[in-house]
C-alpha cells in the first residue's frame, strides 16, 4: 500500500506550512501529493509550485472539476505540468454536483452525468495520445464545434506539444454505483471520497468490471489521520468536513455525498445533518455526524490503535491511502507503519 498526501483546497488563503509538509512527505517516501478545487483556489497552480520544489513525489489532482475547463484545456494543463515535472502528473477528474456546476461555473448540470464524464475522458485521452486531430461528436462535447451558433470554420486540431506520456493516468472521483462502475471500465483509477474497511460490500458490485481488466488500477481513498490520545477531539475535524460535505455541498434534494453516507448505513443520520445544515444550524449539524461513521473512514487515535486499524485497510482493494493531516508527526507515524 502506498501513501499520498492530500492537501485539499485553500480556505481564505494559502497555508504557509503546506510546502514544508510536502517536502517532509517526499522525504518520508510518500508516493504522491494531491490538490483540490471547489470555488476558490484551483488545483493545477499549487501543483506547479510544488513541482518546482520537489523531485520525486507524484502530483495529483483530487479532483480537477470538469465544469471548470473544456476537456482540451484540462489536457493542456496536464501535459504541460507533466513536462515541467518530469512525468509526475496523475490527472484526477470529477463532475461535481448541480450546486457547484450551475451556481459557480454558470453551466447546466448534465442530464446524463455518465455520458458527460465518458465524453470528457475520451477527449482528454485523444489529446494525450496525439494519434491524430481531436474529433468527437458527442452530446456534451463537440470537436470541432458544429452547433447552430458556430461559424462553421472550426477544423480538427491536434496538440502542437508532444505529450511526455501518452498514457498519463486519468483517475475519476465517483460516488454513485453506476459512476463507479463506469470508472472501473474507462479510467486508470478511482478516487473514493469515503471508504470504510468495515463495509467491503458497499462498492463490491460497482467494482465488478475490474475483474475483466488487465493492468494496474489505482484505488486511492482519502483518509483523515491524527495520532492523538483524545479520539473524540481527533475526530472533530472529520465530523466538520462531513457536516460541510453532507449538509452544504449539494441541495437537500440532490446531494451525492449524503446519498453515499446513506448507502453506507447511515441514512437517517445523513438526512438529519442535511436538515440541520439547511436550517443554518451548522454546529449542530457537525455534532450530528455519528462518531462511528467518522471513525470508520479515518485513522484517528494512539499509534497502536492506528496500527491495528491499518490492518483492516490492508484487506481491502485500496492501493493508496491519501492522507489528510497538517501534522508532520502523524505523517511520520504512518510512514513508519505502512512504508
């Protein structure tokens, strides 16, 4: 099992300690570092900064939002940074949800998310393979553009720059069962948001397409980690994150994060968190997140407890753990236990 460092996205501004954390992770032998984007900092610029200060650690987006860029623009970002970093990029993509796509990016959320994702990945791969001009006649992506409001002058193009790695890995952040199954068919890896080693059956059917695949497939869940004696206190950041995602990252009528929590056996609790958050009772929403749920998707507690729980994670199909922690001591402990 490999370790990655998940930095997420910025809050009000950049954290001055993040680069030091990355350098420590690289020194410890972490395989990768990952950045995210929501509606503030983007995913690619921090990775470029990190690439300039590191030499070995892989650089991943978890995730770059598809609505933020055309697939050709995303492919340009990835191939450019791959050259500058010496072939270290892992391109993680996600569709996000209606609130973000329509509220922030000002675009309609696709009626068929699976089709939109499949088309996006196809165009990205065409750019990276550079076997010919990019040609795609899809429901959501058309290259060249042939819509009624176009000039009709567009022509198929292929990247001027030769990609360093035509097989640059493309991973997808997927939560719904059908989306995960499609990810297993078309991507090089999957970035689960919540993963519990206590519930192996939650994703078993969705991952069935992997049985017919050859080659490596990355499964890299994010894991909040904290080496501490006070477990309840250590779980509070996990519950805060869950309260925001389940309550605030989506509408009460359509929230993929809440739906996933429900499928993992906490439906009543998920709906209560949503309701409290929607009513503006955010602190109550955080405390309404069950400790049991927060605990099973994270690694929190004394070193011996974390070592014991890691054995459960080793029995799952997970290939990487993307650790979310601002604490260098926690990163060192996990490196000692895993690497």
